[in-house]
């Protein structure tokens, strides 16, 4: 699903964090991404717009992603 979002919204940046990697794990904690998967949508100002723990509904994720585009 995330691959499709990345493909369909090329203006968005997608970062995948590896919970087993020390640096990525620290980033996940800072973003309060405690479940796998967790989607964190960050607005253009760098603020967390929404945090979605667990598998998201694809249409809702697309709608939220679209709402962040200029």
C-alpha cells in the first residue's frame, strides 16, 4: 500500500524505518511510532499531522495524504 502512495504522490517523501536499526529505532521513538506498521504523516511545516498505528485503511490514507499537498 505504501508503495502505491509513494508512486501516486511523487511530491511526498516516504521514509521506512527499521525498528532493528539503532538510528531508525531512535527516530521511531521520537515520532512515537510504537507499533509496526505505523504511518506518520508530517505536514509541510514539519509538524505531525496524523499518526496511524497498525494497518491503515487505504482510502483514508490516500485522503489524508492528499490533504497535505499544496
